[in-house]
């Protein structure tokens, strides 16, 4: 199930740059659903503050409730000066929390993935939250494809091992990535969201891939005055990059990602890629958002 609003007229203003962000809102619900409770008003206010601090042109959201809940957030942001006329809400197998996209720019197409499944130890499972996929028209000269995902959490369940489920979901996501890049090796492709695992884990290595179609990890970090690293490889700087607080283990880790195809990496603006380090961030969510900037013309 999905929905989107807004004209599809590609005759847009000539933006020179644009930004894309992803943010897990931690149970942004209007009513209780199992162990999940409605989002307190103070948390909603803080979430909007975090989003306004970034002012992303396109925002991928994880853990949003129903379509009406998304529209409430969209309406509240518009009242505070941040308007997203175009939106997509994807309802996967999980009936409580969903993936969504808000955008200043129109969508040329929406391809929600809501029914992907796999066999694990003889049992059939579904990709719990599905994947959002949209083609975004930034201006008359530039467009890109965005795929947003929220993979299986590290919360244990009786049906199967959570790590194995996450790995299978990552493999299906990589199949979608490979299909897009086979069709167009120069595609401007951005894959982002809450992948619920660490950089060197099997799910993340699977999503990033290998060879000519490997994705590039933008590795957003806090802006703390340090010079940006020359690369994000083994010698990357020790900037603060964590995005998630896991209360069970009392740990902070980077499990939210913004990955680029080689085509889109040519437009990537490293200096406009960061984690907004806002006071009292934890009132909003157990995650921090990440944002990346891009030139709005193929390089």
C-alpha cells in the first residue's frame, strides 16, 4: 500500500544543490500498538525541531504510523515553515510501523516493495517493513532514485534468529539495487535508512556490495570543527558518527546509513553531509538523523 500527492510536472525551478536525510522517529504513533505507545507531544515537537535544523529537501522516515500520522507530521512541519507537498507511505507486513518519504520535489514514479519474501530454515518470512522506492525530479536537468529501508531490529523474536532475518532482508534489498544498476549502470541511486547493523556486519556488506556496482558510504558525522577525511576507509578520521542509542546494552552505534551509487557519488557534497548534534536529541527518538548534500546537475 502506498500513497503520494503532488503534481508530476518536471518544469521545476533550477536548484543548484539539494539535500536528502533519513530519520528513524521511534514509534511515531497516534495510538498504542502492542508494546508500542503513542508518541508524546514533547517528542513530536523535538522531532520537528531536528528536521527543521536540517531542512532536507527529501526526507526518508522510519517507524512512522498510519498514513494519517504521516500527514499530521507533514501538516505540522508546513505550519512551521517546512513544506513537503509530495509524499509516499509504504505499508509492509508490519502493521504498526512503516517507511515513508517526504519531498519538496515531485515523484516521477513510486515503486513500493511490500510483498517480498524469503525462506529461512524451511519457514517463509516477509520483509517486515517493505522498501520505499521513488524517482525524484529535482529540476529539469537532474533526477535520482531513492530506496529507503528499515531492516529487522536486533530485538529477539521466537520465530527465528534476528540476525539471520536481517541478512535475508539485506539480500533482497541488494537484489533490487542490482536490478536498477543492471538496467542503468550510471543511475543516480541513493539507498538509505535504518539498517540495524554495524559497518562490518554481513547485512551491511551485502547491501554495499562489491565491484563496479558497490555503493559508497557517505559516513555522516557531527560537525565539530575537524577537517573532513580524505576518505571513509580504514584511515577515516575519528569524527563522531553514532546514530543510535541501544538502551539494553547502553551502547551508541552507527546503524543508519546513506549510500550512493557511483553515478550519484559524483554529485555528493562532503561538506554538506553531517549529523545534526542538537541538545536533548533523545527526547525525539533513540536515533539521530543523518543528512547529505548534492549538486543538482550530473557531473
